[in-house]
C-alpha cells in the first residue's frame, strides 16, 4: 500500500464507528475513515462530491430510515463508484443476509466481531491482502 487509503463507513452506531476507526488505524495509521451516520447522508455525499472517491465502502444493514440492503441497491446505481468494493459490516451473521447482499452486489460480508483485535485482523486481511485498484 503506497498511497493513503480511504474507507467510507456507513453506520448509525457511534460506538461501532469509533471501534472501526480505531481498528483501521491499528492496521495502518495512513488509513482514513470517513463516516456517514445514515444511508441518506452517504448517498448524498457520493452523488454530489465528485472528488470523494473511497477505496472501500463498509455498510451496516440495520439503520433507521433506509435499510442497508436498500442503500446497497442505491449505491450500485452510482456509476462512478461501480468499481469500489462494498463490504457489508453488520451484527448479523444470518446466511440469508449474506446471500441476499452478495446477490445485490456486495463484495464481502463482515460480521461485527466482539473484540477490536478480531476486527483489526479482519480489516488487515481485507485491505492489505487485496490488490489495490
């Protein structure tokens, strides 16, 4: 990883946002995390700010106003981000959710782990082991 990588986290839970950001910094201090508190905010940012181009999008499923699956479908309609991996980041580990989100275009599914060390290891594997675009 030569240049800084930006991850875009779409999650309404402040504790989860904080843990995710801490875990990313442990993976590599150059990783940055931009957070949206809900799908509406995320979609607006991606549709209106052409300069904003994250390398990864992490999307929670259970959120107010718009569910993550609906948000995933809307994200898939934005042509300029079609190459960006969208990883579902949820407390769910239901096979139904995993299969449905992958069918809708999610690249991967990451169940929120109870320990930050587990999250750090999973993010490292996801980000550092995957070739950068």
